[in-house]
């Protein structure tokens, strides 16, 4: 079991968005951040989630086996790269955080303003996939995660995205049921407005058919 005794965590590290830090970000704290982050990881104060990405372990979990949820970790990685206001959890990952997909997934999907290659996690067999979107136009809201509040697409936006690209995120068999669940939580007027403004009429019709809302 990792021991944290005698190894204080700098307060500045815990202040990063979604508790996620990269070595280059920690340069404001350490002159040589990589060995320092490795030392804190060995002591159980940081969790290495991917190459070059570390998550501050919650105080209550220090000294215990702990791993952040995939969607929260992906949001943290996206926020570290682009900023918390420009990385949005979308698709099947948003459906997971909104409770519409109960089972754990192996792919997380994050909307970002510029393309980025997928990032494989090192603490599990899972991948963060980035999708280039105009994140300012996405209908999103702050949703609480185990790492703090993250931007997540609303039920309306999520079901439209799922219906538009059901295979994105490698959970296509879960999508019709997820769309049906999200449909119950959606505002019909807001849904119609989003479909019209984003030219997702075909996706809305597909979603309505899955949810049994079309004759």
C-alpha cells in the first residue's frame, strides 16, 4: 500500500481543473516536475491515469486502492489540454454521466475545439477519444463528477449526438435504450430547437423512432 506520510501535496496541485495535472502545468510548482510528480505518485497522493497525466487523489482515498471513473478522468484530461470551458463530455460518455447507460464503457468521448489523437489510459484498458466540435455551440451544463464539476452535453444534445453517430464510442448496442431514457428527460421544445439550429432533423427523427415517439 502506498504511504503518504512525510510527503505533503502542494496546495497549487489540488487547484487544477478536475484535479488533473500535467508535468508542464506543474512547472509553476517545481523546477523539475516529472520526478516530483513520480514521487507523489509513489506516495499515493497522485494517480497516474495516462502518460503525462496525473490526478490528485481525494484526501479520503489516500492510502487506499483508488481509480477515478473513466468519464471523469477523460474530462480531466480534456480540461488539462484545452481548458475546462472548452472540453465537453459528449455522446456515450455524457449518457453515462446522465445515468442513461448503466454499464461501464472502455471508450470515453470528449468534444474539443481542435483535433487531438486518442489517449490510451495506463491504469485500465480504456481510451479517451476526442471529437472536433464547436464547443461553444453545444448545449451543455455542469455536472458533478468525482473530480469536480465538468461540462457535459444536456439530455437533448446528448440524444441528438447519439442518434447522429450511434457507433461513436463503441457502444452502439446501448444507444437506442440510452436515447429512449434521455428522451424522457428532455424538453420537447428545446429538443426541436437544437435539431433545427444544428441541422440534426434526421437524427431527431431516428431518436423519436427509437423512443417510440413517432407513429
